[in-house]
């Protein structure tokens, strides 16, 4: 196959647009449910989507999963025209998940502005991290992507927990993070066929905690080694 490449200046016309991209990331509790703004820009261009400042979005989906072409958290990778789930850890739909959706057959044409709000919701209260990249076309000279705040850092620790360790409270610059869901690994055990016992022993609660002495267990993962 022969390939010829020509490089030179290009004179833009009214039919030409720039391809823009916007990256974003968010970590927060899932309850109560909320909407995250993926894109809010002005300028002419080709799941709650508001076009040209309309008071009620003309594109209003039934949920995040339906917008991506599946329902009830399908837990297997799939590929379809213009939408796919390229990664989903397990079991169920836990771990890292990657989705894409291209508005090609249902193109979203706008004249002055477009706003894209995506529903964020989870079956249980937890603190996941969502990252997204949005691509759109706009005429030259229209506002570009938002600047990314590079002064923020995510601080992650690797802590050791054992029966003879005490209780501590950690804070950064005087701010103590809220308690949220965690997934500890209890170790590898040779489980016998039939009934096995998981025993939970309650200790004296932290005096600073709300005096309910609750224990929360949503599910148990059994991962064959």
C-alpha cells in the first residue's frame, strides 16, 4: 500500500470544527444520589443534556447504565456499535469498570451551548472514584476545556491492622475524613465443604462514636486461590 502525506496550512471555513477533549475526576460518597457535570461549554458545535440553555433537558435518559447500552450493572465486557464496556472486575460489578458511549447516530447538535450531566448512583453507600473524558466538536475560537487543578493530591495509606493494635484517628491539616466502606482481606483459608463459620466479636465502641454499636456487612467475596 502506498501512502502520501502532505503537510501545510489549512484555511478554516464555516464547516470546520475543532475536536475538543475534557478530562475530569471525582471521589465522593454515592448517597444521596447526585448528578456530575461532564461538560458545560459554549460555542457552536455539531444523560441529562441541555441544548442552547433550554430550561429542561431535551435529552433525558432513564439512568447511567441505559445510556451506556446495558442495564442493572451487566458484569461482563461487551462491544456494540458506538458503546462498549471494555473492563469490569468481579465478582458482580465490583472493582474497576470502563465504559464508552459515542453520540453518532443520535448526534447532539447545538448552536450556542451544551451541558451534559451524568447520573451518579450506587446500590449501597460507598466512596468510589469516577473519571471521565468527554470529546466534542466546536468551532475555532470557542472556549476550550477547563483547566485542571493540579494542586490537589489524593493521600493513600497502607495501614497494618492486628488484634494488638490500638484505635487511631487520622487527619490532614486538621481535616478528618468521613468513615466509608472498606474491603479488608481476612486471609487465605482452607474452607471445608459445607458449613463454615464467620464469627464477629463486638468490642467496646469508640467513646467519640455514635452509641449504636452497629456492624455492617454487605457481602462476602470468596476468591479461589
